[in-house]
C-alpha cells in the first residue's frame, strides 16, 4: 500500500527573482537570478544537480516549448530537463516532479523551476492561448474575472450573506495583501491601500472591483531538493521537509451536474484532504501555522478558507473581518502579499509560495517574520471554479 512521501525529501535551497514589470530582463535573466540565490543557499555546485523540471504556462511567450531553455540559461550539466504545465498549478507541478524523483530514489538532487515572462509580449493582460474544442464548446467568451465573480455571487447566496458584507470581507483580503507586501522586498506591488479605496475602486466584474484582482507579473522561482540525509551531509541542521504534495483535477462534474452549486471549489477540498492525510495533520486549524493560497481574486481566498478547512461553512466572511488571517492573526495567510501583490507569473507562482513558507520556517523573513512557525501550507487553483486543478503542499521544519 502506498505510504506517501512524508519527510522523505528536504528542500536544501530556494531562490526567487524580484517579481514585477521586468522590462530590463529576459526569461533567461529571471531564471539566472532565482537560480543564483538557490545554489548559494544550498551550498552546492550546479554539477550536483541530476535532473530538473521546468514549469512554464505561456511557453510561446516565455521560453518556448521544450525543457532546453532551462539547460541553456543555467548551463546545467547535460541532465534530463522535463517541461511541465498544469494551469496555475504549474510551479507546484514542477516541484512535484523533482520531489517524487528524489523520494523514488531515482536521483539524489533535483531542481524544480518555474518562470513566466509576460509583461513585454504585446498583451495588456494575459496572452490568449490557442483554443480548442473544450473552450469553444463549454466556455466560449468567458473571462477569469467573470468566472470568479460568479463564485462570489454563488457563495453569498449559498450562505445568506449580502453582497455588501461579501465586498467588505473581500476588501479586507486585498488590504491585508497590500499591507504584507510592503515588508516583502521582491513583491511587485508594495503600496498600501485603505479598505475604503478597495470598496470604491472601479468595477471589473460585479462584485469584483479593481483591487480584488491580481495583476500580471514577470518572475521566476526555484527549489533544490534532496534527501534529509544528504541535506545533513551538506551541513543543514534545521531543514524544511516536504510532508505532503497532493493534486486533484476536475472530472466534469462541476460543469455538467447540479451536485455542485458554484459556491466552492471541489478540487481544493479533495486536494486538502489528501494532503492532510499524507502529512498526518488531523487538526489543520491547530497544526498549520501559515499558508499561501491562490488569491487570483480576493473572493478566491475567502472561499478557500472554507474549502481548506480553516473556516467553518459560511464563516469565512466573519473570520476575515475579525483578522483571523492577518499577519498578526491566528493563521496568517499571504505573509508576502500573495498573488495579489507579490505577483502572478503563472509558471512561477507555486514555487514562489513555497519560497515564502520555506523562508518563514527557517526564520529568514525579516520584517514580516512570524513567531516560530513549524508547518506551512501552499495551495494553487489552476483554471476557473468549474474546471480546474488544485494542488496543496505541506512543508514542515525539521530541527537537527
């Protein structure tokens, strides 16, 4: 019977570029920026890396379709590089490939990488992807803000909240992200806003206003993973281990069956349950100290607090307004500003989330450092509420 990967793999080094409108950089430059930090952190030479996984979503605009751009940019020692893509969970998918390779004993040291270069591709927002039968038949003309606005309306109707109350909680989510990003030097948007500004912002897709939506960024992030024994041989006393890494993909039920009422993300619930079981977490609200979740829109973060089991059904609005997920709250969420403010270069986002958890667990977060966290969670939601893939990873601090 499968026993999972709990604590079989350690992260020995991580790197993250500055996110933002990096007009002066190519995708290669961003990869080198993140990798330079990671190898210095790990204390190894690049020749120790035996395999790599490259996560890119918009490959035609970023780095092309094979894994070779990573080999070229980093001058990797002729190792296998696998390019992966799994919607907004792409970065976590790259991490999963590297982690599984080490856990399986196929390699001793592996690299997970995510990158996206979007700001100078000629598009005001995200580029168009080539459409096919699925998009043409099932969701012609959809927009991400419109899809997640429907999530907000369905959530309010399901739990009896007024749209005014929902918008106040969403404004708090956005305000919190901006406050946290001020103390995050690599974040894209580092400006404070007020709750009133968020509430009065121009409407994008009702009830989502401008400050309820994350922007488009350039960026890269990476992780070097190995076994705990090898990590110890490299002089790592305190190390971050992977306790669980779970994914769940939609199977069509949400799009074609009335069992889903549009008020939650089914895959997030499933992935969280699998990850908690693998990690041995029985009381998430007591055992998880911080989290980075997929706040592509403020309503997404709100709904995820319930989907991941941190708020009771219908209670996320109240918990958010009570400050439960603020940096000084019971379970801080988005301590670096999240997708909303750190940025969302799609292929890099999952690894950027892991970078923040890793940094916090090792006590390196500077001004935004939490008091002695030991377990953190990351969550990605790729796609839209009725067609998506959700990933949940649990990382823990192991003291040597």
